[in-house]
C-alpha cells in the first residue's frame, strides 16, 4: 500500500530485479486527454547494474515529460477522440 502511494505521488513506477534477475525498469502512464484514463505507458529498462535507483531518479523528469507529451499529443489525434479502449476506438 505504501509503495503504491509513493508511486502515485511521484508519477512513475519502478521495479528492480522483479521480472528478471539483473533487470530494472521504470514506467509512467500515458493518459487519454478525454477521460484521464491510462491508455498506455512509457518505460525505460536496462541492466540493474546501470539502471540503479539513483539513475532512475535522474531519468524520471525526462520519463514524465515524455509521458506528458504523448498524453497531450493524443488530444490532436481524432482516432482517440472519446475512446478509452480498442473496442471503443473502432466505433469512433
């Protein structure tokens, strides 16, 4: 519960040696401009020896900036207008 709250507050999630030993990753949500629902993610992954918690902290501003830019760009893509799922997109 505390990790989830910390992730929400900082805006990105991180895993170290979770999916595969020796691999770390961090990710931020890309949201729909119309509903604020998550429609995708932007992630950075690499060897844990190089993608350390301190390196993640250094990369976080760029990760968040990229996720924000993609979220903003969706406002200008009519294909996503009003759609929050692939099924809804097919009917737009």
